[in-house]
């Protein structure tokens, strides 16, 4: 169970402080805030709600299913569990976009879906699709 503290309010405030001046924060804030300010009892449920929200915002159509147990082998083409992520260099994969502190810091690739959505808005869907294809070609 998710604890009884106000962790979710503190988390939302941290997000609002970090991204409040990003170009698309006002456009998406209500949807993200609604999920975080009303968390379910279990962390897996919160994760599922956030995943559904982000998939919807990115226009990704996918039926999510939870498995009862871990599967060592799968026939799905998009199973990325065997990728050696340490060998990949995000700066070579992800094209830079303007981030909140771009005037003081270099581009930070692969930061978070919130960073992407709040900074490039509706273009996030095309960015994810392009980079997913690029990423999968490296497998």
C-alpha cells in the first residue's frame, strides 16, 4: 500500500516547481495533477494510471495486461529485456529539444516523460515514435 503521508502533494509541488515555466505545463498540468492528487491505495495502480495517461497523451494505442508471473521468453518483437542499456549512449540516440534550464545546462537526454510532454507538448508523440523506431533498430 502507498503510505498515509502526503507524499503525493509534495511530489506534485516538486513537479510544479520544476516545470511551472515550461511551454506546455499549463496545458497538461490538470491531467497529471488529478492523478497525483488522488492516488489509489497500491503503487501498481498509480503506475498504471500514469502509464495510461501518458499513453493517451502520446496517442499510443496498446492494451496493457499484467502477468501473473515473470516470463523468461516471449515471442513479441518489442521485448527489449535483453538490450545492454549500459552500452547505449543516450546523447547519440535522442535529439535535443529545449528544456526548462537550457539557458544554463546542456540537454539531458532520456530525462522523463513529464520533461518531454511539458517541454514539447503535442510534438511529444512524434518524438517518441521517431526515437522508439531508432532505438529498436539498435537491438
